[in-house]
């Protein structure tokens, strides 16, 4: 076969393969009740139905109450459904959704996953693709965007400001969640962090800049076994949380593949979205619309 003919056939095959690929935007909620588990169309945790949530948006609902380990299967189901085979995913998280996806990647991102057909049943589980079982290692994830990321924990959980009978509150203690999984092992996936700074009276419990619930040490992906005090550059009384993946002022690094994309220098965004797309989810949503295509 002539080289030119062979090249054309290979190009046609590649185009045909890409034509069957679909991108999805997955939204993983944080603490608190919201959408129905297994329903990828229920965005009630986040707010009223709206456009501009990225390409083919899907809500990855878990109960926001029980432990990360016990609820993690719902996230794996979604990743198996939409992020295998020729399909790829963009992921948005809020608050405890950050350690949820981090835990998933660190503990299961190197496991064999079934290539699924992106057609979930009522429980949110998809069938095999093409009628024949195929597997791959891990998932196809382009990046994660984490608003008010709680993978570093919150001092509100440490101090018992939330009910201590809630399993998730135990997980969100600063030393507990930081020891729960290897935060540096993201399977090569980049986490783009959104750190809010419009604190409140609760700020007395939270070191440095905060959004009422999580301090910059957590929402900025600062590495280590405990929290620390980090601020905006104009605040001289604590070390700066640096933008990008750079080491923070004072010498403490971020976890591997963690990048501060948005730092709330104007101190305008709180934590809570109030089931209305509010707070630090505002810049997150805008960037999902712009970049998740």
C-alpha cells in the first residue's frame, strides 16, 4: 500500500474515533443536603436550573452528611459512566467535594475501570460500552476546579462548631482529612483552586484569610499535616498565599498539581452558595462556562 494512501486511512480512522468522543462537566457537591443521589440531572444543591455550566453538565450527588469513604462509590459511578473510553470529563467541586475527588483519585485512580456507555440507570450506574466488557486504568479527566476546597480541613470541625454526630464533620477536622489520603497523588490531574476571603465572626477560629468556613491553607491547597495562616498580599500580618503552583511565602509548598487560580484579593466572596449559585461558586461557574468545552 502506498504511503499516502496509508496516511489517509490512518487519518480517517483517527477522525472517526474522535467523532464518537464526548466531553462532560461533572459537578461534585459539598457538605449539606441537596440533589438526589443517582440523578445526574438534579442540580438543586447548587441552585436553580441554568445554562453556562460547561459542556454536557452532570450533577454528581452524594448525601453531604456521611463519611467520604462511605459515599465515595457514588463519585466512582459517575466517573465510570462519563469519563471512560473515548469520553473525557471536566470536574467542578465545592467544599467537601474537593477531598471527595482527591480521595477518589489517590485511592482508585490507578485501578482497573469498566468502560461504560454513559447511559445511567436509576441508581446512577452505567452499563458496558458496545455490549462487550472493556477496561482501562483510571479515568479520563482533563482537570479539577475546586471552590472553597476543604481537602485541608476546617478549624470549625476541630472546634465542634458543627454537630459532632455528623460523620462528615469528623472527616473535615484538619489533621484527619490531611491524613486520610495522599493529597500529592492526583494521578497527574491538575487541581485549580478558588479561595474566598469574605470572612465573618467565625473568622476568630480560622487562621489567616477565610470565607467563613475554610481558611486559605485549605482552599489554597497548602501542603502539610496541619493548617497555617495565609493571607492576601496586602495583609502584612501573615504569609501570602501565592497564585499558581508557586511555594507560598514562608516556604510552605502546595500539594503536587495544585494551582491557585483565583485568590479573593477584594474579599468579596463568602463560602455558602445558598442553593443559588452564590459565594465563591460565582467565579467557579464562570470559568466552567468559559473553559469546560
